[in-house]
């Protein structure tokens, strides 16, 4: 019997993507600490280059804090259009190597290159070289038999490097890895696991499958496999969009419902414009998001296929009921879509019901 050969999955992630583009386009910034984001009082950084990271500047950090830590930091305004165009160019390079591309964000994607005769490592080298030649930007890559490992590995030799996890070294590679790095393990879950004495994947490996299942249910079973670096998920070429939304942080806190209505209405109008591009999708629900001045947020959601303004207004009212006198600093309005599968099931069901009706009508 021949054993199936392992898949060759590459995870590519551009290095400090937005900041690298800004430095490339403004050569006078080379070698200086640079971030991209809003520099006004409430601005946050989307990312920072490696020079700025030495001072602790990070994605999602408020600009005032970053400037306190690194007074010479240069904060460039965000140019989404440029980043999107760059991302398209990078995806066009991927497409020369494989049809199996699963983008995760503008600067990140999984590629399945199992059909290549050459090693995954050399394909990754080639792709990175081509990205550098075409765009002048550097990328890092992880090469492994599955997505889980490839994504972890792409961080190993960042920036401008790559790392391969070979099939026979998987369990060892995973042993020291914090469980927090696993797909689906967030801060809360990691905390729960820590209480059970589990901090690394090696700790999980010491527990039997039955015990993990008893303690954590289905998640325990997944954990058992993930901690051993096992992951069968295929590279899925077209990940469909699950939702569309608009949100905005205001320079001054909103103190009451009445004041927030016209602001939400403006967001809702933009949302309706955006939805025009997604006419092929079926809407499942509408939601309104509020972030309070203690940075906690809440989302109020209701099922609907028609995202009408009155509904958003009433969701907003429900949101304010959770405010407990807190003021609001951010508002968001959005819709969630049915997956293509759900949408076609619903279509079948509707057809079925219509048929039943016409049958009973005929009796
Ligand atoms: P990342 O790949 O997470 O970060 P990065 O490419 O800047 O740096 P690294 O070298 O560590 O990969 O995100 C890609 C881009 O997405 C990033 O350049 C800016 C944007 N971004 C945000 O706008 N907000 C965020 O919170 C994060 C994490 C990223
Ligand atoms: Mg990146």
C-alpha cells in the first residue's frame, strides 16, 4: 500500500504591510520608525514598521501612546486604495503558482502547492522573490503539511524569511507552542485552559482524548488533534464574505440616544450604498454595534432580509438600554449574509412550500 504524500501548504504574510508600502513610496522614511494610522487625539495605529516595534509600537495602539513611547515616530495617513491595489498584484503572483489560493486578509493567504514537483521551500522562495521584484516589498512564508502549521511557521523567521515544518517533526514543533496560538483559542479559552494546568500544546499532548472530551466537549477533541499539529482543513479558494458593516469612532463621545440617531443614519446610508455591490447575496440579519467610553462594546442583532432604517433605529435604542449611563464613542451598522449553502437550502424550502400551497390550493 502506498502512503499518501503530505500536502504542501504555504502561508504567506507580508511584512508590516501598510508601513512597508509607505516607506517604499517615501524613501526618505527608510530606517526611521514609521507607523500608519490616525495621528489625531483618538487615532490608532493600523501597524508599525520594525524600527517602531523596537519601541513597543503595535497595531491597534492609540497614536498618543505610541508617540509617548517613541517621540520620533512618523505616523502616515492610511491609503486603503493603494494597499488594495498592492494586494491584488500579490494575488496575481500567487495565481501563477496555484489555483488554490485562500486569502485571509489583504496581506495574507494560504496556497496549496501540492501539485508541484519541487519542494514547498523552493516554491515559497520563488514566490517571495517575485513579490520582492514586482512590488519592492518583502514577504514571509511558512511551509507545512497543513494550514495550522503553515500559519504558525510563517511567523518563525519574520521579516523576510521562511520556515518549513516537516511532517516528521510536527509533534516536537508543537510541544513548546502556547495553546493561545492555536486556531480557535482566544484569550478567555486560554485562561480556562491555564486553570486546568494547560499552557502549551505539549501540556495538551499529555492528556488522553477521552479526558479532554469529558472536560471540554467537542472543543476538547479538536484541541487533542490541533495540539498534535493535525489539521485536515482544505485550502478554500473563495472564502465568502460573511458580513458588511460600517463603523466610526467619534472625536467626542455621544451622550444620548437622540444625538446618536442622525449619526447612525449616516452610517446606515453608507451601508445601503455598499450593499448595492452585494446584490447577489441573501441577507440574514441586521446589527448595530456600540462601543462605550469604557471601551466595552455591545452588538444588537435581529433577523431580517430587509435592512430598513426603522429596524436600525430600534436596534440602536436597544443598544442604549445596555449603556448604564455610559457614553458612546463608536457606532457601527451592518448586515450578515446567509452562506451560499444556506441561501440555496432556503430557496429549495421556499420552492417546496410554494409547491405545497399550489397543491392544496388545487384541492
Ligand atoms: P498583519 O499581517 O497582522 O501585520 P503587518 O503585516 O503590519 O506586520 P507583520 O510583519 O507582523 O505581518 O496585518 C496586515 C495589515 O493589516 C497591516 O499592515 C495593517 C492592517 N491591520 C490593521 O489595520 N489593524 C490591525 O489591528 C492589524 C493587526 C492589521
Ligand atoms: Mg503581515
